């Protein structure tokens, strides 16, 4: 195993997924690189206010979501990187894993249950269905 991807969205499940990925990577003889990825959902905006740069704001918010993850990764001593993407979260996570040849994706689940997942959809469920590698889901 050379590369673990962790989806970060600021939720407790994502925090636990990161902790588990760090624990797993640290336990391996040749520790893999861990990438913390935050995906900003694509939002349509008719006309932003004058002087407001939505792209810069979205990028800044994504980086802010990654700060706690980056601190944990830095403290772990593992090789790591962070990334921010924009778009459909499940699609972007899977595409990133494919492009970067990731060996494992770690994602948190919110634990809504099957009925809520059916109505609302679930990023983790979509990632499990479409990922190019194994997926570790953490509740």
C-alpha cells in the first residue's frame, strides 16, 4: 500500500476516518502517503455581489476545512498532502483516487440509516459503488 485518500468534510465521521487512516498507515512497515481531500460541492450562483469572488471564497473555505486534518497529519510524522477540489463530492473523490493511483479511500459515514440514504443519497455510498480501489467506511 502506497497511498491512502481520506475524504474530509468537517464531520465527526470524516475526523474518525482520518484518525483510522493515520493509525493504519502508521502500523505498516512502509508507511503510505496519506492525502486529505476536501471537495466543495458545485453550487450555481446567478450573479455574485460586486466585489465578491465566489471562487476565492470557496477555495478559502476548503482550505479551512483541511487545517485540522493537516495538523493531525503533521503530528503523525507520515508523508502527507492535502487537496481541494470542486464538484460532485463522490465523483471527485473517485476521480482523484483514480488519477493518483490510491490504494485505499477512507470515508466517514453519517449513520442516517438505509431509509434516509435512499431519500438523501450518500457520498460514502456512492464512493463505495464507484471507487477504483477498496473503501474503508467509518461511522
